[in-house]
């Protein structure tokens, strides 16, 4: 009886002392202001990337990160049918970031690809490609924020 009470008390103390915290819980919490100094490449993709970066930037932070962005967006034919008409496309976004932080300059590149089938309606296909660009930009922005949040 006495051993059971001691065991229960010991287990309660051990379990309440443990703290569960996800590994990347603080990753998207930026502590700096991101200033985009130069941006070149695809205008639509850059616009979506800038929107995502602005959402993650702390406007009132004292620590400033200067950022230069260069994007290359390509739409390639992936497959054709027997008559020679295009059936599949591959879009590829290559983004190079040059980060200037604390008088240090670092550079890294993010490559994203997506394959999709051609649609019969051109309007729907343009809207679908626009959504693909938004998703690629979101993925690229998240990789940038992750890179900035990891101490180096």
C-alpha cells in the first residue's frame, strides 16, 4: 500500500516535470525586420514571395536583414501525345537569395518544381498556373524563413 502511494507520487512528479514542445515551434517566429533591397526576375512570382516575406517580417524589430532576390521561372513541355500536342507541363522556379545580416553576406538557392497536365480550357489553365505560382512562392518563402531562423 505504502509502495503504491510512493510510486504514484513519484510518477506524478516525473510526468508533470516533462514539457512537450514541438521541435520547429519557434521557427516561424521571426525576430528581425526583412528589407528587400533588390528584386529581379519573374514579376508575379516575386510579388507572391514579397507578400509572404512581409507577413513574416517584424516591422518594429531593431535587427534588420537586407535581402536581394533573383527568380527564374520556366514552363517546359514534359510530354506530348502521338499527334504532337502537349499533354504535360513542368514549371520550375529557381530563386537565389543574397542575405546581408550583421555585415555578413550569405547566398543560397531554392529550386522548386511542379508537374501538371494541360487543361482544355485556357482560362482555367491560366488560373491553375497562377495558383501553382502562389504555392511555389509560399514554399520558397518558408524555406527562406527557416534558413533565417536557424542560428549560424
